[in-house]
C-alpha cells in the first residue's frame, strides 16, 4: 500500500510533457487575447475597413463595372490589397508585446519559476498569436466573400483565391516570426509595436524600392517583396518560378526620359523567402529570449 501511494504521489508531481504544456499555455494565451481590448479594437478596425469597402463599391458601382462583374478582378483587387494590411495589424496587436511584455510587466520572472521551458512559452505564445491573427484575416475574408456573393451572384470562387489565402497564411507566419524577434530585442512593448508597424507598413517597401532603383537588382532579400505573391496569383500569366519577372517603363522623351524597373516575385521564390524569414526570425527571437535574464 505504501509503495502504491508513493507511486501515485510521484506521478502527481511529474510535470506535464512539453506538448501538453504548449497546448495549455496556448489556450490560456488565446483566451487572454479573446478577452482583451486589443482583440475588440482590431475587430472593430477590420469591420470598419469592410464597411468602407462595401460603401465605396456600392457608391461607385457604375464606375467599377469591370470589378463587380469579374470575380478574378474583384478578389484580385480587394483581397490582395487588404490582406497585407490586416496581417500587419494583427501581427502588431498580438505579437508586438508577446515577449517584451514578459519583461515589462514582470510576469516572466514568476513564470520562469515554474517547471516550464522558455521554448515552450515562446512556441505557445506564437501559436496563440497566429490563431488570433488567422481569425482576423478570416473576418476580413468573410466580409469580402459577402460582397462577392452580392455583386457576382452565382459566380464560382476563383481557385486563385484559395492559393492566395495559403500564401497569405505563410506570409502571416513570417511576419509574426519577425514581430517576435523585434519583441525579443526590447524589454519595452512600445518598441516592438512601433518597429513592426514602421518596417512592414513603410520600411521594407522603401528598402526594396531603393535596392531596385539604385542597385538595379531584384530585391529578393526583403520580405515585403515576397508579399507581392498574394496579389500576383491573380495576374495572367502566373509566374510560378523561383525567379521574379521584370517590367520596365520609360517616362518622357529624349534626355529627360526616366526608365523605371519593377520586379514581381515568382510564386515559388516568394514562398522560399517567406519560409526563410519565418524560420530565421523565429529561431533568432527564441535564442534572444533564452539568453535574457529576468530580474
């Protein structure tokens, strides 16, 4: 009897496995997101974006005949244009303080006293942020599908939309990886928020333009370049390759003429870039989180 009791106590004291810990922490973190003001705020922002989109299309319907009668043009314009913004906003709201908040709010000091690995906490927070962000992206897609059902009636959904959605999810994972890296760099949440917003809304695009304009090469090293695959899925023909396509346009005549060069990422190339950013930034962020000390 004593041996059985000792075994029972030993089993009760055995901490749960890593996968079980990840599942529990993910559930708690996701519940915290759902109850937070930021979740309600971002939901309101996306609903407002959807309302503006619905109003604009309804008001200018006569001038947008080419869009509201062609399902490929409709989804290519409004999905590709809005998905990137939703992804960046979701990453800022749910990932900007994911790691920095543990230092700023001192919660990490108490959490690290438990038999939980830092990698478990990092992965759980990443999964929770990813799920919350997917919910926001799904909300925007639902609004878009509602508009499409009204204007396009019985038109079948283009298969390009499904592939573009998969690409958007991969890009979302890469953006969150970079966001967690930025959050791990600082011990103040505001820096993670601001740096993510500036880089993904303006910074990376500006860097890509500078590389194209000054160095005259394909800006494959910039993650925003891979984001273009979300929209290029609706182009014709589709570039499925590992190299981008290039187009040049000359403005003006004679010596005053200026030639601009534009690169568009191939689908396979964009996927490779996004996965490299996803794995690289997530691993670097975890390494920083593992090396930081809580005081």
